[in-house]
C-alpha cells in the first residue's frame, strides 16, 4: 500500500468505529448533528474539497460533486426529518472503501504486470584491468566483450565467445524449459543465465537489443484503445448527465404533484449515489491490461487492446507455410533404395557431400552424423546444378539430380514423394534416392486441430513452394484450403481475395516475418512468429509470438476471447445492476444503503472479474 | 510528431477527463491516455511547439483534480 492508501484506510477505520460507537450514545438535536459530523468529515473531507474545486473550475458533474450532493442532501433531510445521519455517513464511508479498493487493485495489477515483464537488465559486466566492472548497458558499444555470471540477465544481444550454460528464456518466450547454449550460439537480452559464466561479444546496442525493443513495445502497447474502451468512455460521458437530469426531474416533478418533498428528494439522492460510472470506467481498461499482461507471460505480445479485441473475432486464419507450419530447414525425410541397403545408400551420399556447403548437401551430412569414418573418400568433381561425383573405396559414386544420372547413364526412377530428390548411382548402376524436404513442426498438426476446436472456421495455407509439396503438407495437417507457387506479392493478392470473402469476420495472417511484412500489415491482425530478434516482423505485426510454436496461435485467440468475455460480463453486470437499482429506488423499494452497496459492490465485483483476465489457463 | 509522457491520475475517470482536455487543447492533433500504464501519447499538429502545448495541457489537467499531473 502507498502512504496515501494507508492514510485513507486509517480514516475509514476510525470513521467506521466512531459511527458504531455513536449508535450507543443517545443524543438529540444539534449535539447529535455535530457528533455525526465528526466521522462524516473524517472520511469525506477530501471529497468535499475536491467537489468545491470542481465547481470553481466549472466542471460540476464529477463523481466528487455527485457524492457531496447526495450525502449533504441526505444530511439535510435527516436534520429536517428524523435525525438519522447514519445513512449519509455510511454512503460516504462505503464510497471511500470502494475508492480505496479500486486504487489498491489497480496498483497491485500494475505492479504484477510490470514484474511479469521484468526483463530490463540493469547493468553489464565488462572486464577491465581492475577486474570485472559493472557499467550502464547503454554505454556498451557493439563488439564489446561482456561477462554474464550465473543468475544474471543477459543485458545485450550477442554471440557467446566462451563458456557454456543453460539459459532461462521464460520471460521472453513463455517457454519454461531452459535452453542449453555453447560457444557460437546467439543469445538475446532478457534471458537469465542459470549456471555457467558466459563471455559474450555484443552484436547490437542496448537500445536495439531484444529486451529493450520488447519493453518499448509492451509499455507503449495500449495507447491503441479497443472499441469497448471507446464505447465506455463515451458512455460515461453521457451516462452521468442523464442520471443527474433524471434525479432532478425525480426531485421536482413528483414532489410538486404529490406535495411530498422529503420522499422524492430522498429517492432522487439515491439516483445520485448510483450515477457514478466507476465500475465500468475502471474495469474495462483493467481487463484489457490484465489480458495483455497475461498473454505476454506466455510469450504472446499484443500491441494494443484493439488488436486483442480483433483477435477475439477472428474466424479465418491464413498461414504461411515455410517457417510457420514447417521448420524452414531442410531435412532428409525418406530414403528409397533400389535393391540396396538404405543405410549404405545414405552413407555413400554423405561421403560425397563431405565438403558441400549447399543446404541440401548439409542436410544429408547432418542425417548421417558419423560421416568421417575410415572410408577412402576422394571428391572427383562438383557439377553446378547437377551434383557431385566422388571416388569412395575405389568405386565411382554419383550423387545428384536427374541430369547427373542421365550424364552417367544411370536409369533413375521418379519419386512420388514431394520434395527435392537426390539420386545416387554406383558407376552407372542406379541404387536409389534420398528425399529431402522441409520438416513440418511437431506441434503443427495439433495447432491446426486446436484452432478448429477454438472456433476458427477456415484455415488457409499460402506458400511459394511447389504444388506437390503444398498438397502434401496441407493433407498431413488437415488443411483443406491452400494456395501454392505464390510469389511474395501474390500472397497479398491472395489475402485480399480472402478478406473480400470474409467481410463479416476478422482474418488473421500468421507468418515468420521473413519477406511477409506486407501481408502481415494487410491482414486484420498480423501475427508474427518466432520473432525474437527479427526487427521487421516486430514492426509490421500486431501480435508477436516470441517462440515459433504454432500452438500459440490458438492460445492467443483463447486468451483474447476470455478477455472480451469478461469485458462483456462487466458491461452487462454494471449497467444492468445500476439500472435495476435506479428503478427500485424510483419506486421506493431501495434505500440509500442499497444504492451504495450496489455501487461499490458492482465495482468490486467488476474489478475482481477483470483481474481474472490475467490468468490465462 | 508523436511523444509519450508519463502522467499521474487518481482514477480512471480523471484519466479520461485528461484525455478529453488534452484533445481540446490547441496544437494537439490527437491524445490518448492510458490509465493502466499511466502514459499519455500526444500527437502534435505540424509546426506546433510541443513544449508550450504540453505546458498548456498540464495547466488544464491540473484543474481536473489535485492528483492529475503530467511529467514533462
């Protein structure tokens, strides 16, 4: 609690005890009035001062003014009528309890969320003649060697030049499994070094590092307001004047008609107590704030509450294939040997690719890790666009595409699998081929299922890859709609076609941020994936998934839906209860106790409900 | 030109009032107040002297409530 909150709490407790004590002190007339004024002023003096200032600045209809009028009105009625001041004191007391609760809850969630995003590094260690020195990370230049001890945050993006360790990326990606890093590994700022001492050569300035970028993004996120927030702001502006006008009408018209001023003025005061729009005004932005905070803990960064709102309405998800649904790296997916041992086939192919730097060659080498055995390998020639010929254990081995096979006179066989086909022949005898393809991410199939389960109606896959590859991946993942052989510009055209069809619902595009920035910004919501360190994607996207797990797409949608559900509940709850109270008050079924309980109670319920958005599971 | 200022506001309603006051101030093209992060994002009219404009905005915001403050 802040000192101000503590002071208010003490005022509330003192006033409440005084009020209870006064119940047992028999008093009448002026003495009674002055006695009750003590707790009233203790708990309400600041409000009265603020109300007076409001009038002076010609801003009469604020909540302070309304509460002042309501309580002073109730006191006047008590003087004139029965000397029951408890009601006025209680209204002021509960109003202040509500205010205190609100400020405590808001302060608490501000603190919670800033702790969640506690990735700001405070210092960097630099080795100097006097040993290790802590410096401001802002002063560290690119290419400086910094030291990160166990338990410290990596302050600046860089490459490990010595040491190995396990790093905790949970604050950045939501991935709770620590990652092992070694010399040569690129590490991003904001991760926590768990066990080893690391020496890192920085590759970026502090301000350009991942942690700074993300903090910047999170802190400035919600300057974009959602429609619900705008609605509530507008609603609050008209709501209070309307209720006050009703209160005035209620105080004057029936009073003149019936001649019973006390009853109708009392009922009008109830209106004033209910007229405060606090519950709505606080709970809606709080819900979005909590929702965005909760999502960021899972490694889902949402750039503004408007995007959270749009995300909740997404019915169509358009996905890029390479890097989003697939790993974006090549791997051996099949070995088809013809009258030959498959293991021996890949063994020979790996030997031939021993010195290859081509991604395809590297993938074959990676598939056969112990390539450097005691075989006698001599590379004869590397023919660009065809393949490699090598002499292995005295035999001439050709590894390459159809052209190479034709050149050596081997009778190659076509393959029905999608991907790049690498044929292998011993002299002119064809022994089979290796299928190399981009590997589907392990969670890709589940992510598609989860999206359908979360209520996404259509999933499209766009790819620049061949029709055959696209068809196979789509079938494997259960995606019915796909477009293949698209150039980057065609993806925008395809997305626009989809947008035109899905006019009434929202369309999200998911990409890995590499050359799909135009598509990301064209979609209703652009979701960039695995964006750690990819600046262009962070700029262009509206939602950023810190790791490259496609399962996060459905999580993001679910979080947004939950958040919007809470927003709706709060709007209906608050407006509904207030209208109900006003009706009951107008017909004389509710007294002022009822009104203040309804007002403060709804606010507390709405705030507690809003905080639920923070819990994403 | 767009700038972000740290603010203080006691309640969400005051924050909304600050937003509307800022939007009504001359030289301000668009202002958004975020009560949860206590930040005011102000987009200024072309050629406006943002320091003078913000002083004006602060002056007017202080009238809303004692606690309303903009840190320039």
